[in-house]
């Protein structure tokens, strides 16, 4: 029986807070680089941060609704319960919540457009569209194995460079280069999710990269994403785009190595769910250290 008024706990399940580091982390890095370059406005930072959070939550709600309609979230799914497929919230209510959340993101975007110009409109619109079309629309790209690429682009390159741009109204090669490890770690979060769900996704016709390549190859890609994220800041430092402070991120290397071993050795849902949450925390910790390094090294 669907509750007449879904509780806060149910809405938190729908919002999937464990995925929020993927939206928060790139804003921190882009803003820290702007601070290092002598530009910072608190209201702009808050608008970018909350805009990113609302886009992330809106995308999660949209995916919850769309996956349920397509029959991708079945009872044998290993991941956390989805509120639409699980009958916890009526589909129409989830859809309305999606619209409201994206509307809040648009409000944040209006202020950013006022501050940084109309280029932000294209960034915001593309980000929202990417979130909706991941599992929605006539041909969702998440069902064709393109989710990893889009997550890398929008939760890495676009988010970091965009957060830098709204503060400075310009782009730099450092912003694009430092967006790479952020995007790789965001893609790693999705990789764990898809490794866990590969069997049920295949049954539902959801051809993620893990389904197309197989779990073993996807595990290798996951490990490669974690390793490459560790190397990227070193390369930026050697190229003169940052100070040696960026080596602080290497403090996360043991956690990354432990996660790579865990994902390589386990198939069960609880272990991979924990690895998914820890990968999100790895990204957040990595980006906090990288942001601190950029500010300290200015």
C-alpha cells in the first residue's frame, strides 16, 4: 500500500544522498581554483553548490521514475529500494517532485546567469537534460552504455570548469585538467553501481558498459579510474599548473587501493553497496584535499 503522505525517510531514499558527493565535489574544486586565482564570491559559490545539488537530486528522482516505468528496477535488484518501483511513492508524485527540484536548480541558475552571463544557461540546460535523458526519453543513453562518458563529462569537466567560470568569467587549462580526476572518480561511482546491477540490468535490457563489457572488464576500468585520478594532479603539478600541495591527494591512495580490491573480489549486493558509498566518500575526500591544496598553494 502506497502511503498517502510519504515520510521524510522515504524522500531521502528517493534523493539518494550517497550520490550527492558527485555533485558537491566538483563545485568545491572549481571554486578553490578560482580562489587560488584571486576570485571568490560567496553568493555565487552557494548558488553553484545548491544548483549542483538540486540537479543531482532531480536526476536521481527522474531516474527512479523512468527506471520503474521501463521495468529496470525489479524485485531481485541488489541495490537499495527504489521508491517508485517499490510502491513507496506514486509515480506521478515522484514526477512532480522531479519538476520541483529542477525548478529550484533553475532558480539558482538565474542568479548565476545574472552574475556570469548567458553562457551559464547552456551549461545548466545541458546538465538538466543529461540528468533526465540518462534513463528517460525515447532512447536513454544510460541504456546504451554511454552513462560513464556523460558522468565523466558533466560531473567532471562541465561541473569543475563551470564552477570556476562563474567565479572568474573565464576558463583556464588548469580548470579543465583538474576536472579530469574529479570526472574519473564520478565515473567510478557509476561503475560500482553498474557492476553490482549487471545481471539484473541485462535481464531488463539495460545495456550499461558493465553489461556490454562484462563485470571483469568493468572492474579493471574501475581500478584504472581510481589509479588515473591519483596520477592526474601529479601531472598538472609537473606541468606547472599547480604547486606541490596537490600531492596531498595521495593520502587517499590507500583507500582507493582497498576499494579496487574489494570490488574485484566481491559480487554480493551488501559489499558492493558499501563500496559504492565508500567510492562517493573517496571522491569527496579527494576533492576536499585537492581544494585545500589549491587554496594553500596560491
